């Protein structure tokens, strides 16, 4: 395709990206929440949107199946960001990465004693770096579903997960014991596409930048 392909994921990122797309004069022809299509046209014949799982956005952009994509910093840290140009923090889909543990668990004391903690997370790389930097010994358990269940079921003493309101933690009797980093969504661009299609891509990147400011 000679036009532009933009990789987006459903839900919050898609909703919060709509005003940025509008600023670039791009309006998707359908809402992915109600449409079953995975490739969605727009009001511009040279721009299409592909709907992929959030964790797959960097891969589609890295390999050039999409020219641009929008991915959370959490996803980019796990992916490693190889072959991706990341020009913009879009300041959307904001939340934070943190360590949480059951309300009665003395996390600080366990860390002080040098205990080996079992930690469940989807974000293995981020968790590994965080605990290594602090010199905390952990066994990391990779999960794909609800992290909050792991401490309740005795699988892990703590979790590393994304938190926005903290409601889910509270409902499951978990508390934040450590903040790791703030998370928001970034624009990612395929490096080869930026060279080959600069005349198409640069105005979109500039419009996004203007809308974020």
C-alpha cells in the first residue's frame, strides 16, 4: 500500500487516539468496538487503520506491516523497542506501573530480610529490571490474566501491574507498596517508512505533536 497504515488497539487507546487522528484530518470509518473488521478504512483513501492486540502494536510497526502505531510505554518496555522510532509521548491512556501486595503482608520487612519473593506479572522485563536495581531477590511468574488473583490464591506474594484508579486492587484487598514508573501511550514509527514515506507521515506526526501540546 502506498498510503499509511496505522496500528491501534481497541478500548481506551483507540478512544483517546480519536481526537489526535482528527487533528491530522483522519476519521476512521467504523468503531472497532462494534465492527468485526480488523482493517478499517478512514475518510482519507490513503490512510487505513489495523486493529491489533495492544502487545502486538510494536511488532506490526517494527516489521513494516504498519507505518505508525500507538502503544503504551509498558508494552514498549517489554518489546524492547527494536527498530522503532518513538518521537512522541502522546500523554494518553495514563496509568502507573507499581508493585502491589496483600494488605496484611509486610513487604518492606520481607525485602529488608532479603527474602526471595515470588512476584506474578505480565511485565517480566520491567519487573526484572526494577528488582535487580534494588537488589531484591525475586522469582518472576509470568501470567496473562488477572494479576490480582495470584496473591489471593497463594501463587505469589506480590504482583507488578498497571494501576489507574486502584479500584481493582482495593476490591481484592491488595495495596500498592511501591511505585515503579508512570505509563502513557507513545507514537511509534517504522524507521524505513519514515524515510520512504516522509511526505505522508511527517504531517501526521506534526499534527499529533500539535494536538498533544
